[in-house]
C-alpha cells in the first residue's frame, strides 16, 4: 500500500469542543480515499489527547508537553505526514462535502500550483475575507488600517488586502492564504521548506506563501472547496496577548521580507505605524474585556 494522497495536519490548543467535529468532517467529506490525519496537541491539558486516543484510534497524535506555538507544532505534523499533498487545518474548521476532493483535484489539474486554500464561510454561510489575502506591503497595510478597503471594497487599489473586489465564487490566484486551511504539494514543500518557526503565531502563513511564490509556485484560492470556520474562539480567550503578538509578528515579517525593498524613511514610518496600531489594538482589547 502506497502513501496516502492527502495528509491533514491539525494543530490543537485547548480546542476539544471543536476537535471531534473537525475530525469527523474530514472523514465524512468524501472524494479522497483514506486521508491520513495527524493531530498535534500543544499541551492543552483539557482532555483532548485522551479523547483522541479513545475516539479516533486511526488518527496519529503528537502530544506536546507544552504550547510550542503554531509554526513549530505544524512542522512536527508536516514531518510526520506522508501524503503527496499535505494540509494544515485548524480545529475550528468543519469540512463541507467534497471540499478535500476539490482541493486535491485543483492541485492535480494545475501542476504549477504549489499551494491552495479553500473558501472559508462563517456559521451562517457568509464568506470570511481572510481566506484570500495579499502580502501586507506598507501601502496595502495602510489602506487596510485606514479602513479604505471597507469604504471602497470593490476598488482594486484599496481592496487588495483581502481581495474584496474579487468574485469569491470563482477560483483565482492570490498572494497569500490563511494557514487555517491550506494544502501544499509535497514536491513544492520539499523545495521551499517548512514554516519559519521564528513566527510562532501569525504571519507564518504569509511568510510561507511568499516563499512559495518566490520559488515559482502559484498560490491559489479554490472557491468550490467550502469550509465552515468558527473563527478565533481559542484566540479570544486571551485577547490582549493575541493583539500584542499579532502586531509584533507583523513587524518581524516586514523586517525579514520587505524592509530591504524600501528606503529608510518608509521603514521608519512602518515601525511607527505598527506601534500606533499596537497601542490602539491593546486599548480596544482592554475595553472590550471591561
């Protein structure tokens, strides 16, 4: 028996309430024979590991003693996975019928595509914008921070951050995808490499997509691969920390990938803008908890 066509890696941290439903939906999606599933638990301590071993004996479980961050845990799962295609899927995602087959079929039909992502919907069925993304260059990030993409969502200039101008009922190439639902080609992964563990949470998916694109691989959104996403439940448990981590990680992303492409004055403005956004984000998080 050869390696599986598809391996699905789920990184879980205190997500027991969603995990069983996510795993059931993987096996019930249909269209992909015997997908390999690897769950990496980041020291949840909520009974997730015990539940998996009791309820899902066919699932490979990596039980970390502590929270090692998303990137490091995802890499553990990707190393163990053996499929021709390897998928990262968040535990708060529910795979809709045929979605995995749609992603694999798209990759098979497009051999120059290195990674593909699905159509993430909220529980009411509305598209979530973060599943089609661009690389946050200073200008694109500024438009988003000023909410110009909200005021002018159909503008190709102002709506680029999440491709709000694009028809989400068609498939198209993007600059970046959400790491909560992303499939990579094994051949491309071997050339590009795993996630950069210097980004433990946030921006690791942006960095990965950029590296795939720079390696000559297409990055594509597949509209027919539908998933329900119960967005950010675990992150909201510590909103102040996640807001701080987000902006600090975005600063690290700019420093690694974009700083060398801009003059010093622009980089100083980026640094200042991230500090302002961080301060405002922490204030909003503080008052939202009050």
